[in-house]
C-alpha cells in the first residue's frame, strides 16, 4: 500500500519556482530519505506537504492514504475545505472504509494533521506563555475530535506525555514550560520527537531533525524515530543534509533532490556515496 | 467637581476618545482612593455598561501598596482614567487588558506621579483589537524633583487581529530627579504567523490556536492578581467572540 503519492509536483514561493515536477511514492512501512544541496527545495517540499501559507502549488498532486478515520472539519462548524476522494479504484480497501486516498493539498494544515501527517520542523517555533502540556493536549484532542474520537482527560494525557518524554530522555518538567522557549537546539529537536510520539502520526515528514544535535542526542532522536515510526502501517520522509542520522534510522530508499526534482534514487549506499563524493559528482 | 467643559480633541488626554459617547456622561465623577502610610489595597475593575467611563484618583501614603487590575472589554466606549500619586516607598501595580471588536473605543489614560523617593510603579497593559476597534493607552510617569530611587516600569503591547483595527500607545516619562530607573516598552503587532502554522501542523484549528496565543498574551496583565483566575476566565469569554 502506498501511503504518500506525490505526482509531478511544482510549487512556488513568492512567485519563484522551487519544486519543478517532483514525483515520489512512499509505501507503508518504508523510510525514505531525501538529501540534497542547499536550495534544492527540501524544506519547500516539507512545507508544501504541511500546507504552509505562502507555498503555492502550481501543478501536480499529493495523495495520502491514511489508516486513520477522518471526518473532516474541526467540529466547530463547516470546514472551509472538504477532503476530496480519489475516484480511482482503491488499491487496498479496508472493510471499515478507512484507508481512502485523500487529496492532501485540498486540506487545511490542521486537517492534514488530523489525517495522520506530522511535520517535524527544522526550526521549531517558540510560543511564549503557552505550555507544551497545554499545547499538546489541545493538539491531540483537536485531532481526535476531527477523527470522531473521544478526547483524552488531563490524567490520561499526562500519562502518555510522561511515557513519550521518557522514551526521548526529555525531562517531563520541560514540558511544563512554554513551547520551545529557552530550549537549546537539541532540546527543541527532542521535544519535536516527543510531540511525534504523543500525536502518533501515520506519516511523518522530518525536516533536518538531525541539525543542531550532538552525537548522544542524535542517537536518542534516531532511536525515538525508530520506536515511534518503524511500523508496518507507518512511513517516514527524512530530510537531511548528512548521512549521520541514517546510521541510526536506516532508510529503505535514498533520493537526491536537486533543482526541485528527484534526480537519483537508490538504497542506503547512496547516502554513503554522497558523503564521500559530494552532490555534484553523484547527481551528475 | 465643578462642571468642566466637555474636552475636545485638542486635550491630549482625550485625543482618541469617543467624544460623542462621552458627552452625555460628562462631567465624570472622580472616585478617590486613599491608602494610608504602610497600608495596602487592591481593586479590580471589570468595565460595565453601568459605568463605562471612570476616573480614579489614587493616593498612596509612605510605604503603602495598591494593586489595580482592569478588564476593559465589551463596551462601545470604555474609558478608565487614573491619577496616581505615590509617597515615599509606595508601590503601585496596574495590570490591564483591553479587548475590542466592531467599532468599539477603549482607553486607559494614566498619570503616575512619584512625588517622593523610592516609590515603585509597574504598569502592564495588553490590548487585543479586532474589526474597527480602537484601543488606546496614554500613560505618563512623572518623577518629581528629589524623588530619587524611583523605579517605574511601563509595558504596553497591543495585538491587532485585523488590519482595520487601531492601537494607540503613548508611554511618556517626565523626570525631574537624577537617580531613577524608568523603563518603558511598547509594541504593536499581529499574531505570529509562524506560530499559527506550527500549531496548525500539530492539529490545532486556526481559531483555537489564536485563542491559545491571545490567552497567554492577556495573562501577562493579570499575573499575581488576587482574582487572577476569575479575571482570566472573564477575558477568555470575551476572546471567544473576537476570533
């Protein structure tokens, strides 16, 4: 089953073309890594998938096949965008009617999250005055509401948060602080992974999650990604500059992104070749 | 108070006032509060239609302390004017939030006079303005000759939810003493788009994300108040109608 299907995707930022016909299919249980030089469009790809305002899709499609039931809307009224369901026959229909192909680009960012998409930020944003606990409980319960699931109580949520914080070796006390405020670069990335653990997405796009991490933190974060996401029904798109993280999170496929397109695809050995020879030599 | 003439726009303190709404309420009775030396007091004002325009004169004796909290919201016109005079070592705290929408005009106008040495004053004003609302803070801190050791701070911030809303902020210092510490900060801005997208990417719908951020923003005005929870709840209720 394909979790994410990107077909001929082109996108502009402030009128400037960044993605130029990118195609990529990611199957359930797979971990894909995207590597590429600065300015290739790696972060743009993650923002387009997340639906960040200002990142305009000019052509192509992105289809997400989510194992999660999705009812649409935020429960607070009529949703401005409704999921559009693919007309093509479903590759792996489930009896519950779950696992439908959904046009990701037609959804608002919070609806994509409720569908099971998680976007790990290269630069996690600070939100003064809002604690992680408050923010994450709100996040999880908003997602659950959109999926027609009952909200978690305060106690249930704290138990879950404690468990995931321990997995990533992040002091639970830190989750009582305002979101990312005063966190070091490494702590922010660990906190991103704690959030991923709590939200338990079906598909994660992790944008340079390894940047700013020391060697020990890199191992913890790598182990965390494996523990949370290496499941037969989940998939990961890892965006990275370096091969290091891939020692801990072994990818099934490595893609080279250059000038807005995937120019080469291979196995984990491709990352090693890149590290040794550089983008220009390998992608040429 | 004698029957003063209705102010005009030329009166600095009324430059942004809704004079039409003010006219039938004029002249405004000045309420006096005096705290004797060494004493302390606190007051919470939640603006109401019964008394939309208020004027307070507060005098604090030596070493006295007063904590004033204001929620100015939900009125077509709401104005609170303060004249505060501090004696030796007195301490004054103002924490105020203004929440406006539609074409509401909300204003807080203060004059805090440090009349003797070593007095402290802290003013925190947070405004959230939507639609065509106008929120104004005019705040003057006057430090008298010889009032050394004065410590005065003004923190004034406004958040505009729509480009059509207006915030006026004028923190002002008038200092006639040498050894003083007077800080003022003033900022008018919009909700951080990056933070809104970050929250959306985790599943929080836009309106809820805005409420969370604004709640935190307003909370700064009510921190440490005796009835912090009640004030925050009242402000939150009003916020629900703004986003």
